[in-house]
C-alpha cells in the first residue's frame, strides 16, 4: 500500500489505536498493522496522541475535583 503524508485519516487513526492495544509501543508491528504510515510517522503521531490524552485526562480530573474545591471554599 502507498505511504501517506499529511493528516491522518480516521481509518488510519483507528488502526493506530488497534495497534496500540495489540502491540503496545512496538512501532514496527504497528507500522505493519497500519501499512500506510512509516515507523517515524507513527512515533510522531503517538507522541501527539499521548500528549492530547494526558491533557484531556488532566482536564477531566480538574472538572471532577472542581465541585469539591468550590464546596470547601464556601464552607
């Protein structure tokens, strides 16, 4: 299959997530699983994905904790 550059398609990202579940961070195996991206492109995508994931997780935790903080501030 031809290698892509530029934005990841929804299908490629889905295969990336599947690859993470199946192979962990074995980028070579994920490269074979996706088949349209190089190992370097996959590592770069993973880095950005994990940064976004951590940011969303942090924001989610803050929104869960916010009511508690507000309650304590008004006690």
